């Protein structure tokens, strides 16, 4: 019996399946993804228990995530709203769970690539599902708002900013695979996948998504232009041309007309943030009191609208500063810096793309306050930061 249990926990296929299950359920409802994370943790701890004499824990990359989670835990000491504080700690538990799982369960380069492909396929399935169900809704109700921002992703219960982040990441992953491809069939498949994702990106009409996609593309292609073979230039040209035609048809540029209003709204929120942040800059207000403090700042400015709808900071950096102050924010910056250092030293293009995208999205979205965001960030931070990721 014991040998059978040990054999089960040492099975590589089970390990990879559970990691794949986490990323496959990521675009889906929260409960599916939560169950997959719990199963991964249970298996990882079981694997450690039966093989504790053979396993050497390695928190080299995960220590920064654990340290950042510890900042949130320590900030509970001086938070006033303990209930909201514990709710926030529950949300950011992946910062603790994934480093444990990654330190116990070991896998090879090909297995990591398989995990990335599973995430890509999951987003493809989600994209096809959304397109079909939205097309059906539109055919029954032509005035429905299914081709516009949050209306497009409503049936998956995922914020459009998070979903477009997934899609953009997958587009760059596919292009990395395209550069390595020696098969014509695989090249065609990758091109089709990429086209589907580009169409979805345009349907979502997320301003920060389109801006980050443009900036990241400039950085990526300026650094990889020498690797691009001539035949792929034609593929890129066709994909971009089709995307522009779709953009013209749906007139998504109207979204950019409203950018000044969106900027003014955020500036007003940030003014309220500044009113309270300057009162407690070093340690912040604690894990559970960030929203209450922001509401107080907006109250002083007479911004009742933002208080009524509980607007957050719409900026991940400002949210961390408000919760944990400069002390906690320094840990966060060191965590990002360490990953940038690994990307540069190992010429890890996909990790660099991931970090650039995340850092841009942090400017307008509180990515780490929702499960879709915290799971995406912590999981791929660890997967891509593995210093052996690019080794053959």
C-alpha cells in the first residue's frame, strides 16, 4: 500500500497533469481554478511527505513571492479591518502555494513547454466559445452589447483586461514557437491560433491591452528581427493586415477618443490616493484598510461617485504603496528586478515579454486583486523565471 502511494506521488504524468490543469482552468470560472490549485498543493505536499529524504526544497525563485506574501501577513498587525484583510490574504494565497509546489515538483524543459501549450489551447477554446455564444446572442438581439469590452467576456465571468492580457501573452508565445518551427503544418497551426487571438484582442477593445500590445511588439521585434526568417515576414504581414481590416470594420478607434476622460477619471482617483498616502507613506494602512483609506481620500475631495462604487486605485503600484507603504513596495520592486535580471542573463525573451506586459497593465489595473490576475502572475513568474527554461 505504501509503495503504491509512493509510486503515485512520484508519477511525472500526474505532476504535469495538475500543473496543466491549473493553467487550463485559468480562463474559466474561479471555482474550477481554485479546485485545481488545491489538488496541486495536496499532491505536492504528498509527494514531499513520501519522498522527504530525497527531495531538496529549492525556493530560489519562489522566495520573493513568499516574502511579498509575508509583507501582507505582517501588515495585518496594524490593519483595522481584519475581515477584509483576511479576505485579501486568501486572494493572494497563490503567492505562497505556487512556490511550495514548484520547489517540490520538478519537471523538464519539454514539460514546461507543454504547460504553456495547454494554456494557449485553453485560451483558444475560451475564445471560440465566446465568439459562438456572442454571435448567437447578437443574432437574437442585434442591439446587445456583446462585441464591446466587458460585454464580450461576460459569459466567462472574466474581466476583459485580464483576458486580453492572457491573449497577448499567448500571441508572443506562439511567435516564439513560430521561430523554432521546422514543420509547415505547425507553422500553419500557429498562424491560425495567432489570428484567432488577434481577432479576440480587437473585439475586446481594451485600451490598455492595445497600447501594451503595441509597445511590447515594438520592443520584441526590435530585439528579434535578426531571428525572423523571410517567410515569417509574410505571415506577420497577413496577420496585421487582417487585424487592421477587422479594426476598421468595428471602428474600435472610438475607444481611444475617450482616453482623455479615462485619464481624468484616474487622475482624480490618484489625487484622493495622494491625500491619504502622504499621511502614512512608510508602512501604509495595512492589508485590509486600503479601500477604506482611498475612500477617505476621495471624501476629502468630494468624489462621492468613486466612494459609492468603491473604485480601487486602478494602479497596482499605488495599491501596494497604500497597503504596505514604501517598505512593502520595495520588496515588490526587488521581486520584479530579480526576474528582469534572470530574463536578461538567460536571454529569456518570453519572460521579458511577460514582465513588460505585467508592468504596463499594473499602471491602470489592480491585477493582483483578482484570482485571474494573481494566479497568472505568480504561476508564470515561477515557470518562466526558472533559470534552466531556455537550456536545451
